[in-house]
C-alpha cells in the first residue's frame, strides 16, 4: 500500500514541482508563444494516441476529433488569459 501511495505522489508531485520554476524561466515574457509551441508539439501525440493508442478503441470518433481540434486553441487561449491577468495585476500594483 505504501508503494502505491508513493507512486501516486511521485506521479503527481514531480510534474507539479517541475512545472513551477522551469516553465517560468523558459517562457519569460512570451508565455503565449511558448504555450503555442507546446500545443503544436502535443498535437501529433494526440493524433497518434487517438488513432493507434491503447484507448483509441473506446473513444468515439467524434470525441477524438473534437479533442484534437479544441486542445491546442484552448491551451493558447488559456495562456493569453493568464498573460492578460498578469499584466493587469502588474499595472494595478504599480
């Protein structure tokens, strides 16, 4: 049981920890472009997994198409919203 809990903590904790500092230092002031590059890198993986991956048989075709079409733009819009909120907060405090 302890190994399962340790595995779960590692699986969720490590990406969370790695996400914080490196992403901010890599993106700098250009969050939207960085996320757009990440979305472009994610798109082929989504297409691959939804066509020949382990769970492709259980996902309806319309859902696969919708997820591939929506994921990239949603990621970029989220980055744009975060950048706008950060800029508004920065303006408010100055």
